[in-house]
């Protein structure tokens, strides 16, 4: 043994003795220690529990947070639900990478520490540098099961968790079901009141009043059933649907047909227009009856008109059975014993034109129909406009209405007076064609009967008897909803990760471990080799052939060897020995190489660089394209293609960003190796610049922390870019979000329907039946009427837009004229009242807010009775008033808790006098294609009419309208003892509005609240009245000459759209990524040239075999790691890596001190045995490899250069030879 080997042996023995004295705990990184692993596992489990709780809450409550519209959601909430889950995912993945990165890079050291020894391939294994699934595959092949689990879960965790959580919470439409307490009015009026109301209607039909009604709009809520009014909840929106149990009413009609030929025809006279007045007769027509009653007998006498020209024609007639006990002389049918029939009709077909007086019709059919009125309990679905969308009957509760419940005779008389509506509809025809059959004709009659029964029944519910009921409200709202599939998948991943972390916390403290510090730096790895491996192992005493071998050669060679702990003089160390003692020299020798050097890292290989560059550029272009074009305009998708596209938009961007981050992380790992060894290859490298740099974890945050102060600028930039990749992942999570997009475009298909410059006062008195409006007010509060809001009636705009999007919400904005009323009310002094001795009515004098001296009269009821609450609208008596114009004012009298005959005073009555101003102005309105006005804005300074027209509207129109709303109560004088009578519908609407303002008020009335209720009620009635009767006041434009309206079409699209902020941020970060990859390719494509990239401990060992540096490390092992590094730093030694040649001209790659630079005082130049310093220095500046990384070229031997360098070293002058 040489003197140097003897010295080394003595140092090893001394070091082992010292270790036997001091027992040190093995080193393990903080990321693999039990506190961190258990804390991280607990964090993952807690988040998995939170995810499950959120998922359960979302499923049970139809969402985490619910809003009526998207606009109600605060911007803060929008940002939280989009970015918070993916932010946690990024944090979780980063924490996991700290743990997994250390576990994978240290796995070879834990394997080497096994007492039984392991395969020598462990020396050349580093799972941190394996691509994708290669790491778990190699770990499984090596049976490193912890590394297999960690690497496999790392891939899934890193790529899947951010993607899953980016689409965890979505903003979507959902149906919200809530139980509501509503008010309904199910009680029917008593039979006496029904009789009086039915008897008043025919008189109205025969009066000179112009009858106007909106019953078909307000009361025909269902084509089949009548049901009580229901107060819709105030928190509803346009999608609300109310479900509740109600009693519904309907009519069933059954007809019997009778064909006959004994119809006689006689032509009496001719008329102008080519028609003849003819009389038809038929006698003794009998309809079968039950066995207990005789058959129904019918005689027909009917006057009708027939055409003068030849050809087939048809005439028809029907009428309800008269309620009078004596046959009606005006009736065409004279009946006998027909109590169970409700109507009769006839249909006659004439085939041969005019017939002689003795001829007969070719086909005649008479029919008699019985009607049953039924009721049943049913589950009723009510839409937001109070229409009935569905009725589900309880068949067991079906019953017939008794005569004590419904006044059938009065209803039939009402239909007799309203048959002109049926005739005007064209059903009563004597036209030539088309001819209708009996069944079709009967069906029309049935529909007419049924619709009028529904309207009549809706008016017969007693609105003074409200009841509370429970209802289920279903509303389409927007909700933040947790998607179950991503939530469950994320929970599973987090739970598996937590279990694995718990397993690691149990396993790692018990694993064999010989590490005393982090082996992440080169000096630490050299220390491990010097301290834990025998000096004579095959790798440390290898020849230059091993130093020039590729990583593949070394791995193949290592398959025939194993690392085994052996006893040496100073303890146990690792030796590399053959697997079998008897192995052929071929297996012991280094295998031949396919290549002379390892492949360069992927980001500096031209083909791979182009692929990565194109990938990043493609992502960049795709995000830019998505910003402008990519979206899903309907989240409620059904097709597989749409579902796939939706999934891609929700989860794809985050997955792609994870791939980008993985690519950058791989570049960072290789860059840390190349940067360190590239600096060493340049030579003259200080220990702090290379040898002690710890890039073991390769986590961007860790690399940035170690290089932030004095690190290479490229590594700082790259680590910053990789850290910003975390921001890219977060931004990608919100790249597409559920939102409503508004698109505005000019529309040319709008035109005026009415001439807003004309305004007429009706010449005849108008009778406005507003009961339907009142009942609708009970249902909704404010009825949904086209071209009307609660204050203004708008002139409709004709819409001929052919380019509207039928699949999305479309609205229009245009300019039109709106007319509305405003009231100014003062309290009336009730002390100025008196009672007329002859009529018994009460009158009083008052002064209106405008100063008019007027007189009002309250009609006296027929019978005295208690008034619990009452509101009446009264018009001033023009004859008794002092000043003209009093009829343009309106009087409101409210009474409570008093008898009808009691005098008016402040303790039981409150009177208001109101001036009414009706104005017409131009408005910019937003309306739906159906004409429903959603918003209106008064155009400042715009007046639709001049002063004279405004005066007419303010006085004459007001007087006319005041008479309209007070006509109903004057036309029907109810019985006494009826508080708040049903048919004083303006007062009823005012009471409903008052109760909404003061829901907990007592019987009395407050002036301020009553004034507000009167104002809103009057405006609502006036706008509804003018809307339904605008033809009485305005002239229509001819369709061909209607003025155009300059309008805007607004299309609202609810869908998944790109977020401009997120995509712009992603574009900036991706542009930075592309620029970084290009810069690295340019700057580092030929930065490091060597046979292999030293990514493992085994790759390093041949390069330090026999080096002076390792000998010094062995000599200083007793100093401890920290003291040794301090000593090396103070010595200011320089290091280099490159080809060196010994005396036999054999070149080898060596990492050692750089003796080409003189050291400071106290430093010592020592020669590596067998190597000349001249060769070392000259080799340090020689070309190590050709440009392609292939054959090794011989350095240029220049004696003058070597001599010049030696001379510089002797003089202590640092320099470099080129």
C-alpha cells in the first residue's frame, strides 16, 4: 500500500472511531418528516370533507348560493367561486410536489441504505428526471413500491386536481322549491248575491252604455277550469310557478242529435244584398229521456236569411234554455218536459240552392245538450302571470255543483244576452262554404259555454273572505352549484393522497438511512461517495472508459452488479460487486455504446424544441381564438358533442396549463444540472457558485429561493416563469365562466301602430268591467299586460323583425308615447256633510287641491248594516257643485267599524279629494316580442302633444274616466249589511294596495298610506283601461304607411363564455413561457458538453475517482459537513470539470480543483498521482466533444501555452489560456 493510501486508511479508521463515539441521527428532509406529512394529510382530509359537505349542501339545497338573476350576484362571489377552488388545488399540488420531489430524488439513497444490498442500477436512478409515466414504470420494474405510488399519484395529482377543481363550482340555472304562505279566496258568494249579479248583466247588455271588458285577458286563466284567485309571492320572477291544492270548477256538456226531414221552408221577402228572409219550421221533435220522465218535445220556428244564388249553403242556430217558467216568445225553440237539457240547436244543410215553398231540406240535425257543473280538489300549477298551467284532479273528490251553490238559471240568461259574441265570432253562419259538421258546431258551442262559465265563476268568489294556504313555489334561479363528478373525483384523489402521506409518515422514520445532510449539492454527493463507498470500488477506481461512458452504458453495466455493504477496517461501507462470483469478462466489462454521449435535454434538441415551441404557440393561439369566438351559448346542452365541448371548456384550460407547467418544470430540472456543470466546465468556479448549490428538490419556489440573491440570471428568470405558471393555472380555472352576454344591434322592423298626435274622447258612455283587473291584482299585485306598466299605458310598436334569435332572450328598445295619470290628494273635512231626507244619501261640500268647490254624494244602501272596512270611489255631482270641472276630480271615502247609517266623522271615516293630471310624453321603452314592457325612461323635454290637447286630456279625459270607474257601483246597488262589497272593484284594489303598504294595520285607515294606495291604484286602473280601449282614443296608422321606429334589438345569451381578464392574463404568461423557451434554446443549446448528464450519484462517481478533491474530503470528514463547507469557502479554491490526460496520454473526465488559477496565500498545489499539471490545464481549455456530442476530439497540445500557464501560476497571476 502506498503512503497516500495508508494515510487515507488511517483517516478512515479515525473517522469510524469518532462515529462509534458520537451517534448521529440520520438526516431526513423536513418534507418527509412526520409533522409535515401528517399536517399535509390532515389538510387534504379536511378539504375532502369540505368538498363532500359542499356537495351535499348543493344537492339538498339545489345550490350553495342562489340568486334570482345573474346581476344580483356580487362580483366578489363571482371571483371566489371561480378562482378559490383552483387556487387551493395549486397550493395542494405545490405542497405535494415538495414532499414527492424529495421522496423521489432520495429514493436511491434509501435503497442503498438497505443492509441486504440492492442492484447497482440504483446508483444510476433518479426518478425526478423521468418523463411522465416512465417514472412509475421504472419504479415498478425496480420494485420500489413507494416510489411507484408517489410518482403515479404525482402525475394524476398534478394534472387532474387543478382541472377537477377548476370546474367544481359552476353558475347554472336550477329550479328552487320553497313553501310559501299565500292568500286565496275560495268561498263562493251566496246564491242571492249571485242571482242579483246575473240579473244585472242582461240589463247592461241592453243599455246604451258602450261595454268594455278585459275578462278574457284577466279571468280566462285556464281554458278548462275556474279556480279562486291566489296572491302570488312577492319574491317571484318571470319563471316562478306556484303549486297548491285548490277547488276547481268546470262544466261538462253532452249532446244528443236528432236527424229529421219535416222542416218546412217559406220565403217571405227579399232583402238588398242578394239574400232572402226565410222562415223555417219543424214540429214534434222529440229527444229521448230516462224511463221515469216523458221525452223532451221541441217545436222550431226560426227566421233566417238565405242566399239568392244557387249552390249549397248552411244555416245554424242555438240558444240556452230560458229560465222563465213561461215559454219565451223570442225563443226559436218551444220546449216541453226538457228540464234536464240546458241548450238546443239546429244545423241545416241545403244542397240544391233555393227550394220551393213545399220543399224540404236535404239534411237537418237538431240537438239538445245537457250541462253538468262539477268541482273537485286538484293540484293546481300557477304561472307568474296567474295563468293555470296544469291541473291534476283528485277524482275521488269530484262532485256536481248543487243549485244552492251555483245559480244556473241566471248563468243561462247571461249567455242568452251574450250570444252576439258567439255570432260575431263567425260561428253563427249561413255561408256557402266551408260547411261544418254537427260535432264541430257543437264543439264551438261547448267552448263558448265553458269559457263563459270560467269567467263567471271567477267573478263569483267572495273576495271579502280570504284564507291562508300553503303553496310550493318553483322558480328558475341561478345558483352556484357543486358538480358531483368533479367533487367526488377530487375527494378520492385527496383521500388517497392523505392515506399515502400517512403511510409515508409511518414508513420513512423506520427506513434505513445513512444520510447526514442533504445530498442535493455536488459537494454533498462527493462527500457521500467519500464517506459511504469503499475507496476501491469499481466506479471510483475505474479507468477513463467509465468516465466517458453514457448513462445507458452505465445502467446496462450495473445490471450485473450490486451494491453491497461490506466490512472494512473502519466499519461498513458500500462496495460495488458482481452479482455472481463467477461471471464472464464480457459481462463484467462496460457494454458497447450506441452513442458516444447522452442525448441533450429535450428543450435544446431541435425537433423536440420545435414540438414544444409549437405546443406553446398553439395554446397561445387557441386562447386568443377563444377570447373572440369560443363559447357555449346554451348551458342546457343535450347532444354528446355539446356535452363534450362543455366539459372541455370547463376542465380543458386548466389541464393544458398543467401540461405547460410540467414542461417548464422539466426544463427547470435539467437547467439546474446544466447550469451548475456548465459553470464547472468553464473552470475557475468558486465553491459557492457550483459545488454547494443545492437544486435537489427542483421545485420552482425552492430554486428561486436558492438563486434569488446571487444565482445565475437564467435560473432566476426560469424559476420565476415556472412560479408564474401557478398563476397561469389559477387563471385557466376562470377562463370560461357562466354569464349572460348582451348583444345590441340596430333593428329596422319596428313601426308605429297608432297616431300619437290624435286623441279622441268617446262620444258615448263607457262601462268598464274591471273585476277581472281587480282579481288579477289579487293574484299578482300588478297585472302583466302588454304595453303597460303600473303607471303608464304605451302605444304599441309593431314588430316585424325577421332576424330575431328565437333560441335566446330577445328584447327591443324603441321610442313610443306613454300616457299616465298623477294624483294630488288632500284630506276632506267630513264635518261639512248632510243627509238628503228624501233619498237618504249623504253629501258634503269640499274644496279640491286645485281650489274647485265641489259636492260629492254617497248613494244610500237599501239596507242598514255594519261596515267593517270600505273604500268607495265617488265622482263629484256637476249639478250641485259650485265650480265647473269638478268631475275631473275624484273622491275617495274610506269607512271602518261603523253602521251604514252612522254619520261620517273622523272616528269612522276618512275622505280624500284628488286632482288628476293626465299627461302624455315620449318614452324609451324596452319590451319583449310579446309587448311586455320591462323598463321605460322618460325622454326629457319631450311632450307628445300641445297645450290644447293636454288640457283636453287633463279635464275631459279625467272626467270621462272618473265616470267609468264609478259607473259599476252605481249600476248595481247591493244589499245592505255587506261590508266592502265585491263589485266596488276600484275600492277593493285600493284596499289590497293599502294592506300591502301596512300589512299589520288595524281597521282604521292612515291618510298617508291611503293616499299612496289611491295613487298606485288609480294609475294602474287608468293604464289598463287605456290599454284595452286605445282604439277609442287613438287612430290607427295604415300598415302600408306606418312611420318607422328607430329601435335596438338586445339579445341576452346565457351560456359559458370566455373571461377576458383570465384569457389576457393567460396570453401574457404563455407569451412569457414561449420567450423563455426560445431564450433557453438559444443560450444553452451548447452550454454543457459531456458524455452524460450527471443526474444520479453513479454518474458522478467515475468523474471524481482519484481526484484530489475527494482525497481532501476524506481527510476532512472528521470536521463535519458544515465546518468542511466553511473551510472550503474560506480557502477560496476554484473548481473545474473537463478532460484531463495522464502521462500515458489517456484522457478522462474529471471534476477537481482548478489549478490553472493561483490560490491565495496558504493554499497548496498538489498533483493528482499519475497526472501532470500541464495536461490538466491544457485539457481544461481543450474541446471535450464535437458539436454533435459524438466522438471525443484530442486537445491541441501547445508547449508554449502550457509553459505560459505554469509561469503565471508561479508568479501568482491568474489567467486563462485560449
